[in-house]
C-alpha cells in the first residue's frame, strides 16, 4: 500500500476514532450527570475509580504489548503465527483477572455495604468482562491492521449505547441494586463489542469483497489457534518484541493510571472524594481524550507502516521520510494549538462549567481549581501523545528495553510525588504529579525525534513553535477572560454568566481567525485530509 494511501486511510481512522471518543465521553458525561441525582458519590467513586481500574488494568496488561508488536510492520506476514500469539492474551487475561480480583477482594478496603452494596459481585463481574473482551483481540488487531474504519465505529458505538440504555433503566427502576447495575451494564458492553466483530468477520470472510482485497484469512476456523507443521507456534521476532513492550506496558499503566492506584491502595481520599475527582477528571478530559487518543492510536499505525522500525533515517526511503517528517511536524502543531486553546480558555471557565454540570456540589471547594489544573495537564497530554506514538513506532527492541529502565525510575518517582503532593494539595496533587510525569516523557521522546532526524534536512520539532503573534493573542485572551470571570461569574446571576460566555466566545473567535492567518500550512493539511 502506497504511503499516501496509508496516510489517507489513517486520517479517516483517526477521524472516526475521534467521533467515537466524542460519543464515549459525551455518554459518560451525561450518565454521570444523570446518576448523580439517583446514586451516592461513594457508589460512583467505587465504580468509576476502583472497579474501572481493575478492568482497565487487566485489559491493558493482557493486550497492550501484543497490540503494539502485532501492528508493527507490513500486513504481509504469516498471520497464522500472529493470531496464535494474539490468543495468548486470553490466558494472560485470566491470570491477571484472578490475581488482581483476589487483591481487590481481600487486600483493599471494602466499602460499607449499606452505602455501596454488592461489592464482591462487582469485582467478579468487572474481572470477567475483561476476559470476555480479550476473546475478540485477534479480530480487533486484524481489523485495525487493515484499517476497517466502519467496523470499529459500529461495534463500539453499539456497545456504548447498549451499556448506557441498560444503566439508565436499572438506575431509574432498581437504584437499590447498587453495583449490580454497573456490573450487568459492563458485561453487556463487552459482549456486544465482541459479538459485533464476530458477526462482521463471519459475513466478511469468503465474500467477494474479501477476495478483492486479498484478505489473508479465508475462513473463521483460521482465526483459532493452529499448529503449523515443521514451524514454530508463533513468530519469535514478534514474541520478543511483545515481551519488550510488555515490560514497558506494565510501567506505562502505572504512569497512566497512577492517581487511581494511589487512591485505591493508599487511601489518600475517601470514596466520596474519589467520586468527585473522577467526575471532574471526566469533564476535564472530555475534549482532550476524544481528539488526542485517536490521533495517537491511528498515526502510530501510519508511522509504523511508512517507516521501518530500528533503521536510521539515512537507511529509510527518502520519500517516506519526507512524508513522515511533514506529517509529524503538522501533527505537533495541531495538538499544540488545541492544547493551548483548552489551557487558556479552561482556566476562566472551569467554575462555570462545574456549576452548570453538577451545581454547588462540584463548583464549590477544590473542584474549580482541580479543573483549572487539568486544563494545563491537557497541554502536556497533547504533546506527549504525538511524540510518543512516533517514538514507539520507530524504536527497535534494544531501545524499547533501555526505555523500560527509564520508565521504571519514572514510575517510582511518580508514585512518590503523587503521594506527597496529595497530602499537601489534596486531589490537585494528582494533576501536578501527572504534569511532571508527562514532562519527563515528552523530553525523552523529543530527544529521540531530534536524534532520528539529525542527519537529515527535516526538522519536524519546529511544529512545537507557534507563531509569536498567535501566542500574543492567547495571552490577551487569557487576561480578558480571567478578568471577565472575576467581574461577571459565577454569583452574578444568569445575565452575568451570559456576558462572561459572550466575552469568551469573542476571544475564541479572534484566536481562531489568527490561526487561519498565521498557520496556513496546518490549515491546508487539515483541509486536504
């Protein structure tokens, strides 16, 4: 597949994934606002922090390394061995589910049954849901490697909508069921997700469309583990790369979900405060994650396909290097401007957003300051996502192994900083620790990118340098909206709020117009894709 075709399909995949993330976050956003009126903060804290952490940890440790290894390189490979390797995610998931389930049941603080009923059933259900989702992993990797955009959109949309509908019905009619509500909804979510992939491949394999695309798998039976005569069960090169990524993924999970681990294992916040933190966290990441995560996932595939892992820039094809450098520069510029916009305008509108969303329960206390800090954290997330997706797509096995030691030291440092900052600044300390964590990871990735392109004429890191005039507009907008918040929001009634929003809208419009005049190359790239 030509590099230009890969770029086009990758862009469509990123756009579709972004729409999915919009759906997921909007659904979570609305669901939290709805359930706040029926269920306690403590129950939401247990579900959204502790049980969701169990599920995400099992799934991440069982499949993340396999995904990164099996999506590297060309689609022309021995898919039988790749599928054999991917099926190892299931026993690995069973192991992690049993082991962590016992930890969650017997080593962690058990919530008060009168406030959070059926905790044990919740742990079992969320652990089981992780294993069910892993049953569809070979299908997911096949679909992602061949850029099946519509399948991902339909499958994940149906599963989220099904989960949402069931949750609302049970919350309204059976609120006393407690964690049974979210356990059943979670099991329905993963079941619908896996069945969508199974049904699609049952209909697709052997069809004229599959033949036309020269799809490497002809029958559903070929998607099961299979011994190959006179050959190894798996591709050992992929297996060794998987092991390297596994060691890294273990550490990356600690860094990604570090604040939840600190909350869960060190009891620095009670379940009610955990619930408020999670709600603010979801609100803060509503815009950030539905844009940055799809870009990271999709363009990791692009860079892995266009450039060859482990080779210097002078050993790569010149046209592919030129395209990769141009795309990387423009991606960095795109996420930087999005991050700066959220940081600048998020500071002045955090209290208003929380007041509209959850009333005084969220807009009073540390809620607004927490969301303001999260707005700054979004800028770090933006840059880290793109720099790491390029770095991980190009690292050879030895470089991945060396990076694991960096991640080990960073994980330990992050957990220590999180613990102490939380004692000093409560939940805000989690955001500050995450900013430190992301800053170190960004520095490492920038160093890798600089070294990679040093012997070429390309300098994609210039994408991190916005126009000076645009920076000036950002500063002026921040000052004006900050002054507007002090004068008009949020205890001046709806008229004051309207004036505050109108002020922000004018500043935002001025910022966008400035972007169009100062970042013409980026605007052309976005329009052309």
